[in-house]
């Protein structure tokens, strides 16, 4: 025979009140129905659960053991229902979040902190890597969400803008470029550069910004696959670099200064991307909604991109 939680609930009521008639009234069932419930349980455990006690009934030793276990079973059942309900409502679950290096540095930590404050039972696993690799993982379903460069032109993916990222030329505050009377794009070619690897989109955009105007591409003296390392690597050199304004705003960027030139200023959108037709768990949907809501609170409204800047390669 199967053990039914409803029978246990009726059993607990009979045990608490010590009277079948009063228990039947308390649970809204007939007395014969409760009698059959007790009989089913007694048949299941192979022993009487109650004995006569004056005008009422009381638990046998077997009944006392069952009653003690009932509270554990009921508690486990309630916990199960709560966990499933929390999952269905997006208040619990696991979300695998991919992030490009720029977003991982200045956007993801704040957004994750805000999400965990709103949904503390949601677990977020963050995977950091190159954008192209992360997009492939997202298409394969190995990632739930991707925070990084917004995607367009991909029918399988959908992006929602979070914040504008402005990437600029920067150098140590003592760099001689800041002593030049007239600063032009051509002037920047007089110095060596520390740049991201050639496969990174910001590097590709910068090379295009020079070649599109008939100029040589920057002379790379130092190259790194880690964008986060660049500010520290050029802080005490006479190299130029190309970094996000968000990075310059961080404490470690205090030693650097922006070389302000519209022609070498890249404006692009950072966003959260998901599969257009893939399954989004309730927790993923909740995190997606919270990311969009909290990014506006943390960073304000997204500023439209500068249409006069060279287009970024996809």
C-alpha cells in the first residue's frame, strides 16, 4: 500500500484531539472517512495506532512513533512544495552567465550584486572568455545568458542593451603626447602602443579607424590577450593604449589620462544576450529582468551611439 500525506494529516488531527468525532469536524470529513483512514495506516504499519481511553482514544506506542515521524514527513513535503514554487517563480535555481572581459571587469560585479540582493536563492555561475567563444557556447545551450557586446544580425540570438561602453586612447599622465600643441590622429603614430590581441573587437576597430583614413595602423610594442592588464602595463611607460572609460574610472586607472580624439573614440553597446527560441528557466527569466532593471538604476539610461564614429566590426 502507498502512504498518503492526506492520511497522515488526518491521523495527526485525531492524535491531537483524541476523539474521532471532533477530528472529523476539524478536517471537514465524516467520522467513517477518518476511521477508514486510520485503518489504512494500521494495515500499512501492521499494528494498531490508537487504543480506547475513557470516552476518547489515545496513541499506542506504535502510534507515538508514527506521529513523531509525521512532523518530519510533513516538513519535508512543505519544503518540497516551497522549493518547487520558488523555482517556478524564479526565486531559486541556477543561471550560467557568460561575460566578456570588459563586462566582467566593471559591469557584471555590480549587476550580480544587485541580482543576488533581489533573489538570494538564485545561484549565478560566471564564465569569462572571448566574446566569439561565449556566443558559440550560448548557441549550444551551455550558457543561459551572455553579458558583453550586444549582438545584432544573428537570427538565433536576441540582445537587450544595458549600458554604453566608450573605448578611448589613454596614456600615463606624464606621457609627452599631452605636451603636443596640436593633437591629431596622425600624431598618435609617433608613439608605440600596448594593445589587446588582434582578434579582440576593440583592437580591430582601432586598426580600422586608422586604415580607413589612409594611415598606418599603430605600432604595437606590447600585446596582451587580457584587456584588464593593459592599464597597469602602460602606467609607467610612454606607450599608448586603448581602454574603456569605465576602466579609467576605476582606482587603478588613476595613473592614466584619456587622449581625447573623436576619431579614436569607440562607442558601443554592452548588453545581455540570450537564445531567441531556446528555453529560459524561470530563474534565468528573473535574472534577465533584474539585469535590465538594475542596469538602468546603476548606470542610467543608455546614451545613443555616435553615428559619426567608425563602425565597429562584428
